[in-house]
C-alpha cells in the first residue's frame, strides 16, 4: 500500500476502478490486477474509517466524563 495514501485518494482511485469496470473500458488483461487493487483500497478505507470511529468515540467519551467547571 502506498505510504502517502489518504482516505480521499484511496476512495477516488477506487471509484475510478469501479467506473472502468462498469463502463467495460478496462482490458481483460488488467481486470484481475484492478480488482486486486480495489480490494486493497477497500481494506484501507475500512481500516481508516474504523480507526477514526474509535478515535472519535474516545474523544466523545472524554468529553462526557469531563467534570463541568
């Protein structure tokens, strides 16, 4: 996976691959490679979403448990 990959760039690349497959503009010779890359991008995006959700839940929990001043 790319070192500089962001959620937005991964999502954009995934949408590009999906569009190529949907429009049948992708060569059959590249199809397996593109599907593999799409799988990697999906896993990356899911991981980023899970870690962001965990972080947000921690922040919310801290806010709820913080005594009022």
